[in-house]
């Protein structure tokens, strides 16, 4: 291919994602895939029937740009019950193509060339490319893969006159940490003092363990007024392939958000929106999720406890980080590949979630799998020659 003008990549540091690489390696070696974060089990038959119902009813054309009203109303009701924050379905709720689109559009709405965005790392891999595609500059607050708390003085030290926004994620992928109320108040104080926008990734909001509570940015009035709250039904209802998410934000912010959303995807899949709206009428469909996944976390942690890993049981999400520093000196990428090939278990090396090369010797396993899959993976890992 010969181009007359020089072609420059907008993301020169980005290649194939680690999730694709490890999943491909797992497939090649017929390994158990605990790398990519998707459930091994299907969504509820009731939800599947609802999708079929709305397809049959002819709900197959473009949805409104902002989303099906019934779904926006259901989200407003759900969020109010959890946070006491009212979002107007007409002007403050937008249905998106998954949380990834919501995050991209939110960052595109607020970031201009030269703006800095505070990123807590390890970080989900879409954040930094979204910032950079909009000419922004990520500024990192670096945390341990099994961190217990945040040094908010360190966060304050990263603020500059160019800082425009902060992106947060609780429950946190990949660490499994759940932010406390005190963390959200610290963030609100910093955001208010420096007039910062907040992008809050809350896709694991219903996967919380050991009696903890998910504290949404929406529940803190001083934060809600400057926050784009991004959520998804993919993790909640085991439907990651449906790519149905949403963004909640004050009216003025939503108006700007929709200007970009309408030219990116315009609208998202119609019958599924109607189906989810009806499914949300029963809160038990999502309020029982924490207990479901806590049992799987406990099963997996118990099954690997004698291998020699160092770990703190995940507080939320469906990921468990383990340290192997007492077992081998290999870097995490090498070990993740070796375990996939030799042991038949794929994981994610946590170093890929950091901007600079790190050596925390930590792997991330996804436990959103069937019980027999988790037990078999633990058995294979127990036979590894370290």
C-alpha cells in the first residue's frame, strides 16, 4: 500500500489487546480461559423470552437517539432507589452501546487538546486511548494491584492548572477494590476545589462482597452535579455481547454528550432495550447478584489457597488478583503465557493495566465461570512446577 501523504497512527502505542492475545492463546492450547472478563453461563431464560417477544412485536427499527423511554424511566427508578438522586429520563439519561461507548463519549465531551485527566492505575484499558484520541494527557495515580486505600494527598499533588477531569472505577477492575464513602467525599472536595469533571465507571455496581455497599458518585450531591455516570447491563445480566449501557449526567452535560453520541452510533439495539426495561421491573434480578458471585469468589479462593499465592479476597467485580512473588521470579507476561501453555489456564498479567513497566508479579483471574470450570482450573494450577 503506497500513500502519497505520510500516514500517522493516532494510537501509536496501541496494538492488539491483551484480552484478545490471551484468549487466542487459550484457544490454541485448549486452556481454561480465566483471562477475558465474560461469564461462562447464559442470561436468564425469562430475559431471552422478553427479547423474542419484542422482536415479534416489531420493535426492530431505530430506537430514539437517547434510548427507549421505557428503559430510561426504569433506570431512573432504579438509580433513585439506590442513591436518592433523581435523573430525568428525558434530559439526563442516554442509552449507549455498552459502557465503553459511554466512557468514550463522556471523555470526548469534556477533554480538549492539552487537557489533563487523572487516571487511577491499574486501569481498564479503554481509558487512556479515549483520553489520547481527544488530545488529552493522562496523569497517573499509581496503586498496588491489591491496594487497600488511596493516598489522597498524592492525588492532590497530581492536579495542575491543566487538569480537566478525573476518571474513577468502583468496584475497580482489575484490583477488585471497592471505594469507601470517605473516598468519594475526598474526590468531591478535590473536584469542587479545582472545578473538575468526573467520569465514573460503575459497571460492577451490583457485584459487591462481604456486606460492603457500592457508593455511587450519584449519591454525593457535590459529585453528581459534575459527573458522567457510566453503567452497563452486560455484567449485571450476563449479556456482555448485547453491548447495552447508559450514561447519567446533569441536563447541560447530557446535551453535550448526546451531540457526540448521535454521530457515533446514533441509537442502540431496540428490542433489547424494551426487554431490559421490562426485566428491571423486578429488582431481585440484580439485587441477588452479589451473593451469586460471592459464592463463586469463595469457591475459587478456597480452591487455590494452598498453591502459595498471596491474595486479598476481591471486594467487588468478578476478578481475583493473586501475587506469585513467593513462587517464581518470572515477570507476569511470561508467567501468564507459560501457565496457559503448560498448565492449561489463561489469566491476565496485571502489568498491562499500568502505563509504565511494573513488576508487581500479579495475575488476574476471572471467576465468572461455572463451578466445575473454576475447580478444574484450580486443580491444574496446583500441579504447576514453579
